């Protein structure tokens, strides 16, 4: 203990105190303060960046979900549109078929009517021709009869043989 | 590149000074200071762990059988009865036994066991009593740039150079490069592992500067002590006492109401016990805490130096028993491993001193709102 006290140098104690005080002052001013401030700024920057990345990730997830919903909706809309179109097509086809059927029926009806009227006209024509022929025959027969009895008869026979009734 | 050039210049200058000092060598003593016999070892170690007035690097005996000392002298600055006196330590010519008398500032000085004594008026030689104490000389206030002060200045400059450079780096870049990249994690370590947990998030900032300074100061000086330069700064009582008193002053003046309340009038215990506790607490705060800080650091570092040097000395002390080769090998192996442990101790003691300082400060500024 005595030796320890003997070794204790008050001068060194004073020098150490003064130098350490100076060192603390200089280092705090020129080193520790700027260093700690920069470190804190940097840590804050890193934290902010991480937070921003996290929120960006969440936003991204939201956007993805939104677009997926949109896609789903669009798909559903397409489906309904296709379905509607198909139905419309069927409808149109059915309508057209019906229309065509009706039109055809009408045409056939008309044709039938025309045929009927043509037939009637033809029959009437034939009738009038037969009447004319009969009249001509009657005329010729009458003429022959006036000249020769036998000839008249023959003529009637020939005429009747030539005439073809259809 | 600019910086590496500059630091290169600094170190070149430093070593140029060291080697030019080689010229300063004494030839007066013969074989004095040579440690070749076991009797010399204890005195040599005792001498080494003390502060010194010159920077001694090594000694050798030249071909003419003359003892040469290599190193450089340091300025002696003392406050004597006649006022301030300054001279270079080379004037003592390596004398440590009070034989060489130096006249300066109108009075006479001798150096005795690494201390400067002023001779009383009229005395021509130092007279000793039977316990080898000087009877006609007294100690003076010694503000010399001793080896320890030189070490403190060196470490101070080194720290200022390193850390102000690191601080400047942050102006241009977020992540430091080069040596700053080594220093940054250490700064973060002190801040996050020592200051924050012991003082608390709220107030750690105002004390971190002190803790960082003390941590690096002690650690670098501890490590310097392990180099062959032979510094023993943190093994000087005066140095560790100053450090401990800094911590004492900080936690005494920064202590809040709760701290003083708990110290002087402990709440939650019977009133009669309170004065007794107050005595114990006051003794704890003003004596035990700083004393434990200063003695722990001083004793650990001094003991480390003594153990390393004793193990190195095995090559002298055991030469007779196991031969020169065996003693040298044994001493090399043992001192190698103990030096590795000392590297750990160097860090550990810096850590413990800083951690306890932070803890004491933390106790003084802690919020006592739970009563």
C-alpha cells in the first residue's frame, strides 16, 4: 500500500485529467457527434426504406387482387356476352326458318292458285276450241250434206276419225 | 489516396524520429541494466511497470563491452521550490539511483526510482536512511512528458485522427470504407451493447461520447502495453484514478432526484434503518464504486505485465535447472499463450470499465416513477 501510494504520481494524474478532458471535448465535437448523427440518420433511412418497401408490397398485393377481380369480371362478362350472342343467333335462325317456312308456304299457295287458274283457263280454252271445232265440223258437214249425201256421210266419219279429244 | 499518402508521411516521420534517437546512447555504464541473472528480474519488472522519464526501446552491449541504450529522451517539467524547471531527461544519463545531479531553474534535481527529487539547499549528494529513503531531498510536482504522458498523447492523436476521419467520411458516403469500416462496428458496439442497455433509450446520447472516448482510450492503451514499446499507461494508478473520477463526477452531477433520494433516505425501509443505509450508500457512491473501477483496471493491467514479463524471465531464472534451450522454449510457449490471453484481457478491461461506468451513470439517471 505504501509503495502504491509512493508510485502514485500527482503530476501524471493532472496531465491525464487535462489530456482526457481535451480528448473528450475534441472527440465529442469532431468525431462522436457527427458519427452518431450519421449513424442514426442512416438507420432511420434504412428503416424508412424498409417501411416503404413493405407498404409498396402491400399496395402491389392490392393491385394484383384488383386486377385479378377485374380479369374475373371481364371473363364473366365475356361468358354472358357469348351466351347472349349464341342465344340471339339461335333466335335469329329460328325466326328466319319460320319466316322462310311461311314465305315458302305462301309461294306454294300462290303457285297452286296460279296452276289452278291456268288449268281452268286451259280447260276453258279447250272447251272453246272443241266448240269451235264442233261448229266447223258442223259447218263442213252441212256443206257436204248439201252436195252429196254419201260424201257428207264420209266426211263426217273422217272428221270424227281425225279429231282427237284430249 | 491523399490520406494514405499523408498517414504514410506521418508514420515515416515517426520512425525516422525513433531511429535517429539511436544516436542518443550512453556509454557511461557497463553492463548496467542487463538482465542476465535471476536477481535482476524482479527489479527489472518493478522498474518496467513504473512510469519512466525517457522512452527506452532496448539496450545492448557493443563490441567494446560498453552498454548502449537505445531510445529517446522526453522533456522533464517540474514545479520546484524555485518555480518551474524544464530540461531533457537525457541529462540524467539513465541514472535512476540519485547519483547524477541536474541543475535547472536555480535548483538541483536527482532521479530516484523513476521519481524526480529536488535536493535541499546545500546538499551535494543524496543521503539515504536505513530504509533507502532520501533524507535530504523531497519530491516535486512532476508534469513531465513521461512515457505514460507520451502514450496518452500518442493515443489521443491516433483516436482523433481515426475518428474525425470516420466522421468526415459520412459527409460523402453512407457506408465508410477502409479503416473506418473497422471502426464503425466498434462504435456501434459501444453504443448498442454498453450505452443503450445500461443507460436507457431516453438519455444514452449525452453520455455516449464519454463512454466511447474512455472505451477506445483504455483499449488502445491496453493493446499498446502488449507491444514491445512497453507502455504501461493503464497500469498507472494516477491514470486509472483520473478515469474513475471522471465517471464519479459524471454520475454525481447528472444524478436525479430519485438517485439522491434512494441514496440518502431510502424509501420502502423502516425509518431507523434509513440513516444506516444512507452511510453505506454514500460510501458506495463516493468510495467503493470509483475505487473498484480504478483498482480493477490498474491491477489487471499491472498484473498482466508482471505475469508476461515473469514468464519471459523464465529463460533467465530456469537456465540453471533445464538449460538455455529448454528455458527459452518453455518461456516462449508460456509467454505466447499468456500474451494471447492478455489480448483478450485488454479488450475485457476496457469493456468492463466502460460498462460499469455506463451502469453507474444509468443508475443515477434512472427514472424512479414506480414509487
